């Protein structure tokens, strides 16, 4: 097999990144029946291929790559450059691994100590034990994965900018539709609103991985509420409406935008709802200001640090126990991407935010049985800026009946 230039370039980029990490001898990829989707993405392998046996791919910081594959599936990694080594028995597999990793002392794998970042923990404990039994230290590949999976190119940035602008228009269209329906006394349910938003996503030339959230009143206090065709609530005057929508261009490589807005079916939102929104907005803006200050200084924060800044505002307001989820998530070709999350609640995400990556900031306060407020924006980081597309941002609950 002749190595393809694109594959050779990818490996060269990975090896350059490995050499920048002191003490790291290489990156060992391992998969069994699709157990590591991150490996397929980083290595640009087809995830739909039929593979039934374990394979390994060793990328040393210096030197030639090696493929370890089973004899009945010798072509599993044919598109990747490097020497091919085949095994059949379990003990032959271990002998080959020991020979391939003979001079390595520290290797990166898709592993997270104490499962602190479960999105990275794709290699099973037994395989980690096997590598350690060879006298090798296994370290997390979390930042390497982020570098090769979450960093955007110019096309992806353009696709995000376009998607964010279109989603922002769809928000206005959705609230106008609610106002017109209520004013005309036309029946409209949460499910109807969800389907309207889906139709506008399609009309704007976008696609989505799953239907948007459309929730009123008590349902908005359920962060992942999904209305169904049967039993969803009707929307009428005096209702609080929360919509959360995400979409991207259908073109290959395009990335998502993801925003959440709240509106009130009336001319003025009630005092309590407005007060809660004010706290959420303050938390959102504090996190954004913190990121901007650090990035301008060239000191990119870790995901957990941004979460703490945001959460402290909610904590100070007395609603810490009503902020039920992380502050935000990485955004990429999947709406929940594979870079650093803004999280010190569900996990302590110690990954440092990187230039040319994107994440959401979306604090929420959820009052069970009453209502929930969430405000979500997306932040793209350049070398010295934190940029939010899809302007203007939401600064107050939308008075929906004024948009009818």
C-alpha cells in the first residue's frame, strides 16, 4: 500500500503535537468494535466499517507508525501509513505490543484519571492495565483529542457564523408565530411550535441532529424537556415560553450553532420571571467577560474555571441548587463536541480552552413546578478574542405579544 499524502500530513501534525509535550513518547490508539469513536475521528477512519477484532495504532513522537491488526482482518487500517504487524492469539497480541512499545515510557491514550472527563474515557480498564503491565505510564490524551477534533478551520468558522445568524432569525420567527397564533386564537401546542421551528430550520437550509426544545411554564423547568405529538401543553396568554434550538449547514465538515431564548406571551413579563432572568443574564455575561479578559491577556482558562465564575453569580443569588447542569459544552460537527466543556459540576473539566474552538455558555435556574429560565450563547475563541455570533444577545424576556 502507498501512503496517501493527506494521511502522511495528518500523522506529521500529530507527531509535531506529541513532541511539544515533555516526556511523552507517543499516542497509542486502540479500538474494539467501535469502542473509541474519538480514535476514528482523529485518524479520519470510516466509523461504519465492519471490524470485529482489536486493533492498535502506534504514533511515536519520533519515528515510523505501526499498525497492529488481527490476521483475519489484515486490512483494517490500510489507509493509515506505517508498518503492519499481524497477530492471531491473545499472547501473540501482547508480545507484539511489547515489541512495538519497547522503548516507550509514557504514552497517551483515550483515558481520563478517575474518569474525571468521561467523554475521553474510551479505553477499558483492562487494556490500560495491559499497557501498564509493560512498564509504561498511561496519560490522558484529552488535550490532544481537543487539538485534533475541536479546533476549527476557516470553513467551519464561516459555517458557524452563518448558522448562528440563521438561528437568531428563527428565534424571532418562532416568537412572532406564537404571538400571531395566540392573538388569532389559533390552537398552538409546544409540539406545534417545535415543528414550526424545525420547518424554519429546513427553510433556512440547515439540518439538526434532533428536534429543538419548546417548553412552556412548568415544562421549562425541565432542562431537557421534549414535547411529543400527544400530551404537549397548549400555549396561551400569560405563558412563559423557552426555546432551545441547534442546527448546522448540511455541507461536510460544517459545525453547529446552539442558542436558547425565553419569551412571555404578553406585553410585559412578570416580576418574578424577570428577576430570575436577570440573574441568569448576569451569570452568562460574567462568564463571557471572564473568558474575554483571559483570552485578551493570552491566558486561556480551563473549562472548570469559567463554570465557577458563572455558577458563583447564581450561588450568590441563592439559587445554586436550581442550577442543575454544567455551564456549557464544546461545539463542533456534533452539537456536543469533543473539546473542553464549561464544567465544574458534572465533571471538573481541567482541559484548557484552545484558540479556534467554540463552546456554549448557558446558565439556567429551574424552579420545579413553576418555570425555568436559560440563556444560551456560543463563544468562538481566536488567538486574542472571544467572539459571539448571532447578535443581538437576549437582554430581557421577549414580550411575545408585541411581536404579533
